[in-house]
């Protein structure tokens, strides 16, 4: 038996086409990217979370000589919420990246580990959150939930 999985997402040509809340979050992710430590890959990533109280939490990728001891921007931000603000809910995450690893026509997406962490966060807080990803060309993909990016989570 063959089955099919399909999903929908929004594609915006420019950050200027986003809502003001989404645009602000993308700009915060760009600020977070400036704190990335990426001397090996030369690929910097920033993530900004919007919490249910209107506050932002930031993450940037942090590499280490002892690969794979580094951590992705998304998990830095999410784990910060889990450790410091466990009663808050994430409503949105914006992710931006820059460097040679992202070609002109490539889509910036979270790695599998980050997707799984997002999925468990949704399960833990019992509420989905929006995911915004800026591509090299400036376009932005918006997903209403992680289940579009990771339909078969570990432990599902």
C-alpha cells in the first residue's frame, strides 16, 4: 500500500511582505546571528523565539573544535527557554543564516535534531508555534507547525 504526505506553507518574496510581528522577529533573528561562533563552517545562524508574554529569546550556532560538541541556533534558543523560562510558551521562531553553505537557490531549514526538539517542545507546551525561515535570496518560508517539516517524529 502506497500512501502520500503533502503539506502547505506560505512563501513571501521579501521580509517586507510579512506581518509587523513576523518582520520584527526576523530582525531579532538577524541580531542573534551576529553572536554566532562559526570559525569552522563559516556559516552563521541566528534564531529568535517569540514567547507568549511578548518577550524574545535568542540563539546562535556555537561551534567547537571537538565536533560535534557545538550546537545549532534553534536548540540554543529552545533549551534556554526550557532552562530559564519553563512556564512560558513559544509562539513563533524565526531562523536566518548566512555563509557559503547556503547557495542562491537553497532553502534554509532546521536540521533533523532541531526539528525533533521543536516537535517535543510543541508536545510539552501542548501548543503549536509558527516557524519562519529566511532563504539566501531574501524570501521567507512560513510554516504553521513543525509537523509540516517533521511529520514522523521520534516516539510518535
